[in-house]
């Protein structure tokens, strides 16, 4: 089944698949924390549906990661039985939900990146990667449309909604740079034509967010400091709490099913 | 077993067309366009299914339903395969399926209106093409408005008719 291409660094491929799957897993979990708590019913449903898409994509990415690793680990094993240091998600997606504005701004900054990343991945030399990306991209186009629309409406809304959106943007800005950092695993994937060099996504991402933020009357922060580490397994304290919640059942009752 | 002729693919497709979608039972799995292939691999029947949305919780139920329906017809050697590519699109929903959705109160998808990440151009496209307006499945009015892009299941959006004032689901294009 697995098409093992010896020319491709399988360890780097595994690492980069974990990054994709862990981003969607952690953000999916974060977003699902809103279920039953949103400001309005429609948003509650929208957030739950977005979370569901992200968790579905996680099953595909982590499923493939387990296949590439070749040690018999399933998507569930990877999600439920790894400790924080083995997670490869961006620090951005583990940021606490904060208020609705912060959740939305985090979603928008991520969606804009996710959209560019998946678009590039649809051209992957690895057919399995390209197939998952093509599937996920259709869903993420809706996520991006929704989060852009809401960022514009709330940014260009009341004085209070504007203030909160600007604060959310200012708070999250230093976590966006990590999306564009390139390391050895990324280089290996880019050279093999399997994944894009993350740095190449910055231009299109920035063009899009500047466009939306201008329409939302929000000021793009000028800070250049970048919080990073998540993609190497160095996380903020928040991830541990997410995992404690998410992994409890499988840790306490190994192999539990229903 | 060898003495009994294998049922034809047409016959099997007919059986599958009687299996309802677990979330929207008025429409069948074949109407939905998710049965991508039905073929015999020697003595084993292989049914290839594509998921609608990657996180759709109905996916595993659909597989169970297919298995149950075919086993009931005496197919005991069965293999279900998942196909991701080409990804499912609402364009594959059959004309009969669209009628069934409308009669059930769900506005069927308007092809070619899937989100594609080009927000401004798309907003203009949707605003300019008045023929793209989603018709109310109850009164047929085109005076409708989107309440939320997401509805009761991942595949639907919430709409409201401004004429008869009824809220309704729109099976959104993907």
C-alpha cells in the first residue's frame, strides 16, 4: 500500500505530516471548546462545524503520518498517546480562546495561512498528500470566507468590537511569524517537491490579511518579534492543559471504545 | 456459492440506491454521488465510497449501512474502500436527489458557488448574478438571505426566506 520512495527522507515527511495534523487537531480542539458557549446559536454551530472539519482533516493527516512512520501507530494513537513535547503544532493554535474576537482573529490568521498551504500542497509530488490537501482545501475555503467576513464586520463594527478586534490582532501578531520559519525538515520536503517552503507562503498570506484588515479598519501591527518553538515540540504551558482534557479518557482507560 | 450467479453491478447499484443517507434520509447514497465505484474483485464485491466532508460523522454509519444492505441481499464477501480523489463535490448530487431535497425543505446546491478563497471576486459574483439566489424550498421565492454559512450539518448553510419568513437549510456547494 505505502509507496515508499527511498529518495525521500521519510523521517522529515513524518515530521511535516505531524505538523499539519497537529495544527488541525489542536485548533479543532480549541474551537470545539466553544460548543454551547458561543454568543449566538448560529456562531455556535459554525464553530462546531469548523472544529469538525479540522478534526476530520486531522484523521487524514495523522493517518498518513502513521502510515509513513511504519510503526503501526494509528491517527488515534498519535492524537491520544503522545506527550506535549512530541506535538508539532504552531504556538498560535494553542493560544487560549480568550473572547469571541480573539478566537475569530486566531482563526482568520490561521485560515489565511492554511488556505495558502493547502493550495500549494494540492501540487505535491506525493499523491497522498495532494489528495488530502484537495479535500481539505474545499472546507478551508469556507472557513476563510467566514472568518474574513466576521473580522471585517467586527473590526468595522462598533467602537467596542473594533477595540477588541484590534487588541486580539495585537496580542496574536507575534505568534504568526512561526508559520513561515523554514527548518531542515521543511527544506527536505521542499526539495522533494512534497511541501512548499513555508517562507514562500508569507507573501500571499500577508497580501490577503492586509486586504481584509484594511477593510476591517484594523491597523496591522509593526512588531517583528516571533514566538516560536511549537513546530519543534517546545510549547507554551497551554498545550498541556489541552492534552490533559483531550487525552484523559484514553490514558485512564486505554483502548476504550464506544 | 459458485453455483449462484453473481448479481450484476446494475442490480447492486439499484440496491445501493435504496440505502438512505443517515443524516438526510430522503436522499439515497447514490443520489448523493458518494458511491464512486462498484466492482467485483474475483468473488469479492468492492464498493468505493468517498466522504462528503472529511469530518462528517455520518461516514462510518454510511459504511455500516452499505454493509448491512448488501449482506441482507446475500453478499457475504464484501470490501469497502475509501477514495479521496477526486474530492466529493455537490455537483455529483443527481437531479432526482435535488428534487428530493427540495421537497424535503432543503434548498439544493447551486453548482459553481463553492467558496474558493477569492472573497471579493466571489462576493461580486454572487451579488451580480441574481439568478444565483437560493430559492426558498417552501414558497419558491428568491428573496432569501443567508443567516449563517454553517447549518445543522457540515454540508448545509442556514437561510431565511424574506417572503414567507420561514428559515430553511441550503445544501451548500462544495
